[in-house]
């Protein structure tokens, strides 16, 4: 933190702090790479922004033993995917799906749901104000969800329209 002598409003300071967390994940992504023979994997893209991610997961006894991602795109999409991998590593399937739902709720409401512990991902709360960027932030999480769906042999839709929540 620097002391510039200027009286910054608290809100702006918080924004700076959040931006730092996001940039840190963008510049030094966690769990970047690939897994040679993953239990499941999926590719996701956000054509509106040009974001692409590949997520590979190794499951052991329904637990995320290892997770790696690769991709390219804007800082929000890549930082969010990095945060996602860090957050779900070691979680079981149910907890992972709950985390995905909690993050979706964060993107919908701009604040984390009660009792959620989304860690660094909460730094993305401000993105909720920008619907176009919400798609960037959700990309990695939705791609993970798709990878997990494949694990259970659920059909993977190639329809660009999003599945209805229900
Ligand atoms: Zn993007």
C-alpha cells in the first residue's frame, strides 16, 4: 500500500484491493497447465469477448485430486478460472457444485450468498454490475461444471443457448 497523501474514498480503495487480487491471478495463474489423462475435461468459450478456457480434472473417490486449466482471453476470464481452480481443489463433487452455484449467485447479486466461502473469488463481486463481463467471469466455472457433467455421462450440449436452470 502506498501513501500518496490523497484522501481516497474507501470504495475506491476497496476497488484497488480487488483489482490487485484479480491482476495477481491473471499474472500468476494458479494450477495452469494440463493433465495427461484427466478423469474429465471440457472446453469453454465466450465468443462475445474472445475468451477460451480448457479445464481438466482428476477425480479420486469423487474428490478433485488435481485440476489444471489453460486458455486465453481477458483478465477477468483468466483470473476467475485461476480462482476457481484454487477454490475447488480438494473438494468433493457436491461441494464443487455448491461452490459453482455460490459463484453464480455472486455474479447475479453482486454479493456472496450467506455462509459461502468463495475466497479470492469474492474479489470479482464488482463484475456483477457489468453483465457483459459476467460471462467472462462465469466461463471457467461453467466449463468445470460441464467437465463434471461429462464424468457422469450426461449429454453435453453444443447448443449455444444456455441450459435452463431448474
Ligand atoms: Zn472476457
